[in-house]
């Protein structure tokens, strides 16, 4: 752009809207007001509401999209119980009628030429209408996190698609893995019943994107935080039953597990030798039938509604993986926090759960026993299988850091609690490769 050329974008506070208009920018962003001045100058005006704060948003609502904004207020923010839930219901009613105030953290955008967002427009070739309503959830943690448009048919009360896109040009890896994972899920009727369907992939301005059918409802993590205990356990057991059924339905010949055994010996166990892991963890495993794994089945990757649930983000899926991994990962995530004393460290909750000292230890043990029977796992191998699962997941943040370095992106991921379990599992009496408390 030359010194006297009009800029593409000008950003200003409300008091400097006139100065922003004087630049002749094609788009002007104003925090708070400024809509009338922009409209008088011939700009098409739209208002957006970043939540929870404009400085660090995780959710962006288009205030002109009443149906989508209402859905987001009810299902994608805050809590399901208490005063926050009541606040969200009031906000949803206001947003539906487009009555939510523009000030108080809203963002006003003026465009010379009105158009859908770049990615939404580019998805038109895959069937997304140009007037689709939307809200957006924003990636957190680092520059490689994906943003997601939740897209609604005009007038629809729930989303039809999710559109994922990255901010790093040429970063295709998560989309390649997502596509592979969703195609694997589609090969099993048990998996496909609770997985999105890939509609297609595309690129816009050098940024990769994909379109999937939408999972409806809200994150299981949010529901569990506000539901009654009976409702929590009903949901948990329905998903545990599906995981067991999926393992039983996708069992393959033991020979198909050999590449995974090689990977564990080569890429996983050597990282944990100082904590006591040895090659015998893999070499002494008896013949096992591999199963289809989701491989990141935490409550943050499961959406639920009144009728069913959907497991999303299949980018870590593996066609021939060890049985029990998904079940242990899921039940650890959802059961360990239940009835936990205030201030207890997450790792301590997990230790109590697996040593039989937790109110829901028996529920974990019962489901492990069901999965062992359904997938024909020799009982004496369970401790080694679960150990290898924790070692595998314990490397996830290392792989993320390596991806950030390869893409020259910003971010320093720290391991979440479940990824910190490997060392605890290997060094805590009663756990480790010999874990058999589930049998007693």
C-alpha cells in the first residue's frame, strides 16, 4: 500500500470515528458505538459481541444473527445452573429479538461492501448459503488452535455445520488427520452413529479449512458441571456403553496391532525409561485384538443434547489401537472430579479413583471389566495396556510444542492434568503395569 492509498482496515475508539472515516478504509472497527456515524458515511454496519471479554474472547456473537446468538447463549457459554444460567436465558431472549445493547464490550464493524466472512463465503461451494447465520468459537492456547464457525440455515434454531479454519498459512496437518479420523469413524456403524460427517475441505487466502455436519447441544464438560448426580451418571454410562460397544464392533486380527506395538516401542516407551518404563511393557503383551480408537475422548470433545451425544475432533483417531484406552481416558476425566475435596490436586483424585479409594472407583472397575470381556483382553494384561495409554497421552504436549516450532507459531502448551498422569502412574504404589485393583 502506498502512503496515500486507502487502507483495508481502520480501528478506532468511538471518539475517533471521524478520523477513521477520513482514511477511506474499506472496513472500520469501533469498540462500542460509532454505528450511526458509519451508517451516515455509507458503510454497512454490523455489531458483534465478544465473550467473555473483548480483550481475550473465546466466543464471538453476531448480534444481527438472532437465532445463532440465542443458541450460543444457551449452549456455548457460562453455566447450566445458578444465577449464570438465569443470566444466559435472559441474554438468549434478548439476542433472539436483537435487543442486546451494543455497548458494554460490543464491537461495531462498518464495511464499504457487505459480505459474509471470508471463510463462510468460501464454504458456499460446499452448500453453505451466503446468508447463513453463525457464531464463532475461538481457538485457545496457541497460534495453531483452530477457530470454528457454527453455521445455521436461515431461520434454523440449531446449527447444521461447523467450519474449522486455521490462522497459520499452509498448516494442513490437523485437517489431514481430521479427514482420516472421520473416514475411519464412517467405516463403523457404531462410531458413525455418534460422530460428525465430513462435508469437504477447502482453502481461502492460503488458510486451510474444513466443513463438517454439526454436533448439537452443549459440551459434556459443561453439562456435568451443572446437572444432578443422577443425570451425570446416566450420561456417563451411556457414553461408556458406546465406547465398549465400539471396541467390540471394531475388533481386528491381532496381527493388525503390530505397527502400533512398533510405534510404542520406538516413539513412546523410551521417553519414560527414567521413570521405570521398559520395553517389556510392549514385548510381554499377549496377542490382542486392536480396536478403533478416538484417542482424545475427554468431556471437552463430546457434545450432548436431550436425545443423544456426538464425539467430535477425531484427528487423533487410530484404526488399530489398543483396547481400553478410550474407556480409561474418558472415565478418568469424568469420574475423578466427582465429590472431590476442595483444593485436591487432579492427580490425587485419579490416584484415589484407581486405587479403589474414590466414591466412584467401583463404577470405573465395573466398566473396565465389561470392556475386558467385550474385547477379549486377557485380564493380566490390563495394567500394562492402561500404563501404555498414559505414557502415550503424556507425550501430547511435546508433540504440540514440536508442531509450533515447525510452523514458527507462537505458544507454549503446558500439559493438562490427564497428560501429567504418566509419571504419577509409574511411580505410585498400587498403580503402574501391575494395576489389578479392578479385579478385586
